[in-house]
C-alpha cells in the first residue's frame, strides 16, 4: 500500500491496488503541468482512494488531470474510459519501491536536459 498527498496536505490518496508501469512522460503537456517531467505509475481506478477536493482539468479530448485547488500540486492523470488512474510518484509519502521502467514522448523532451542512453526510451507512448 502506498500513501501520498499534495504539498499542503488537503488532498491525500492511498493506493490499495497493484501499481504498475512507472514511467516518465516528457510530452509538452506534462512538462508544462509539472515544470519538468511527469513521473507516474498506474493503478486500477478502484485501487486508489482519494480524500479531499480534487480539481479536474480537461487537458485534451483524451484525458483529464487532477490537482489540489489550494496548493496546485499535480497529482493525477486519467484517460477517459480506461478504468485506470495515474498517480504522481513524487507525491508518494516515503519510498515507492518502484523504478522507472521507461521514458515516453521523448521526442517532445526539453532541450535543457538529457536522458541517459541506458534508459528505455520511446517516442509517443509505445
């Protein structure tokens, strides 16, 4: 079980299901939303409990993004109809026990950083 929260603590979440596919997304939306790279893992929608008010932003016709309306912490990404929820690995309180398995949308990455050649990289989602 993983527990996490936003910066101010108004939104808290508990991952009770099996989290999988930890990845770093370098797409322009994730970079703008996070200020750098969005690192997240996926859990089935019924495997995460969220406490507190989450503000949802329809980021595209495909997905929405959830954040704390008080402190602005970006916490969730959810593809419409997928039945899954991505949660921010940086918002987890304490160790996650995970390691990033891949970098996605690497063609959109910022020009101010490099991704180590040893890291698995994909243009798009793969």
